[in-house]
C-alpha cells in the first residue's frame, strides 16, 4: 500500500485539477476496478455521469471526491493504481509547476491523445515508471471525461488553477497494472463526532463504507487522550504496539514504514503489548510517529519519485531519511548497534536491539 504522503500528493493533485469539473462521460475499458460498486459497472456510469466534483478529501489513506448530489466517488489505489489527469494544461503551461509543494508532475508524452501533458497525480519528479504504464492501453481501466470549469474565476485556495481548464477536454484515468485498485460511488454519511470527515473539506461527512476508518494521526479532530482516546485504547489492549499502530480502526494513516520509524524514535520494540506501556510512553510513540509522517509529507510533495518506490511505498528521497525501516544489518543511527529485522503480525519489523529492548516473554 502507498504511505500517507503519497495519498496526500494524489489528494492535493485532484483538488487542483479535478475539483469543480463535471463528469461528462465514462469509458469502462475493464469493469474489474468497479467491482466494489453496488449494482456493477452500469450503476457506476449512471451515478457518476453528470455529477460535479466538489472536493478532494482524505482520511488516513482513504480518498474520496464528494459529488454535487451528496454522494462521493471513492478511489482505492491498491498497490499499483495511478490516477492520471490528462489535458488540463495547454502547451503554454508546459513548464514544471513552480509552486514548491506542487502535487503535479508534468511529463513529456508524445503519444498523449488529449493534448498538453498528462498530470501524474502520484508523482512529482521524473515519473518514468508511471509513464511506461500510463501509455500502455492494457493498463488503462477506467476513463472519466471531464468538463471545463464552469467559471473562469474559480475560488481561491485549493481550487482549480485559473485558466487551466479552458477548452481542454480533460480526462481522469485510472491506470492499474495489478488490478487491486478501484473506483465506486458511495453515499456520504455524517461523522459520529460532527467534526470534518477528513483533510480537504470542512463538511462533517464521510463515505458510508469508511465509517470504520479512524481519524489519522495528523487530524486535529483525533481524540488522543480521554476515555475513548487513542492512548487509552492502546493501553487497554494486550496486542503488540506495532500491530495497534497499523490498526486503521484505532488510528489511520500509519503504514509499516511510519510504524517502524516512530517506534525507533520512541525507543520501543514493536512486540511490546499496548497494556505494558505507560500513558506517557504511548503519547511519545504517537508523537514521534506523527513527526515522521509530517516529514514524509514535506518530502512527498517535492521529491517523490515513483521510479524508486518500493512495495511499501518508500520513495527514494524519503528512504535516505529513514532510521529504521529497511536498515536491517546496518548500524543504528543512535547507538551504532547492528539493526535487526523480524516478522511481526505478518509484516517486517526493523529495530535496534539496544535502543528498543525486545520483551522477554513473547511467543
Ligand atoms: Zn540503537
């Protein structure tokens, strides 16, 4: 699965290039990515056609586009899914976006059928790998045809780029090599706490099939302390702390990389049961993990290179910043001890045996 920073790059790109546009048509080249749609592919086409995208929202790694009829287009990228916007730029706008945290990459693709340069929403720098798959028709699964913007003066902030949509006939493509991603239209329901559903919209709504997804660690509405807060729930569990960090129903958005990094920063072995960690220790783990996520978000917008993304979503740039994940056999950057790796809950866990003492009685 991609890590949170990649999903945020995609969300920000959709906010810039797709919000405010209306879906004027759908081409289903392969119905399998629509398998989560109630009613099947035809229901997807019926529900999305004519609808205008009003926002791009993310909770953890869960991404959705609210529509003007109260439903939302939910997007799953799986392991290899890409969302590509083509035709949103004119030839005159072909220079790389100068904005420092731009979500968009502009890649030269002479075979693009829709003019301009396709915008790869999941990469920001030389996405050669992305270009390879995006130009291969057999990997294009679903194409949404998009209108130009209704107004020449789109609202400020995260809205569309002024002028970018004039007479373009843009499309949003779902490209997927391994068929694990998908799209579906789903009802929106109120959030239980009345707070915004996620990053990207103030509306207290989220997809009906995402109500089990907890708020993510960077969400200001996440309840950390208190009776129902994350710290309390971690300390009430005998499960391993790393397993708890990866539990999207407890706190979302933490992938394997961030969990290993946060645990290394906090000096806690992943096997330690939640119940065996004090409240301050749990708070420290959450804060160190959140800090890793903030660093990844900063790096993700400017230096993510799809070519060097490994299977868990570590980009080449961010990999150089890693202190734990993928460093087995290398010296701990804090104490010099050789890092170890073991399997924990079906996932790899890399740790320093000196800084992160392994619990004695476990399995
Ligand atoms: Zn160490």
